[in-house]
């Protein structure tokens, strides 16, 4: 009887190990550097606008292969860690306000909001749209 119990235990472990291995292989980790900057009134010698850096940090965000981490998740994680107040859009798809700067403070009747937190990845604008769908990997 003991041999059957031991054999069943070994078989159960053999069946469970591949399942556990497939779950852990599904994990995705991304380390990114976040930098929040706002334009100043100053320009450099080439006529480019100078920026004031409000926040910069390197952060690691986790997700899965089916649900990769997004820019918005990285921002929320960093702001929570440093206890920085922020506000999301009404539909919770992008950062609407941070560091005392809110998108609704400056609007234009023709263009709508024209001050907002723009997301660039490696210096380029995301073609995917909102920060909540822009994956980082």
C-alpha cells in the first residue's frame, strides 16, 4: 500500500511540474527609464526649446506574454513608489495630470486639449495610441 502512495505522489509531481514551468515562463519583465519633463521659456543656441526635468527614475514592470506591461503601468508604479500625486483621464487610459500640471488647464476651442503628457519611447512617439495600450518590452 505504501508503494502505491509513493508512486501516486511521484506521478502527481511529474504531472504538476510542467504546468508550473509553463506558468513561470509566461512572465515578462521590463526595466525602463521614465523621464518627465516640461518645456521652459528658454531656447538653446540652435533654437530648440529647453526642458525642465520633473522626475526621472529606472523602474521594473512585470506582466505576462498575454498581458505585457504598459507605459501607464510603469508610470503608476513609479508614482506609487515615490508617493507622487497624479490623475488619470476619465477613461483611465492615460496620465491627465502630474506635478501640478493638468491637461484641462489649457484648452483650445478648435483643437481641444493641447497640453498633455506625451509619451515617447526611445525618442519617438508611440503609434499605438493611449499609454494604457502602449506596451513596453
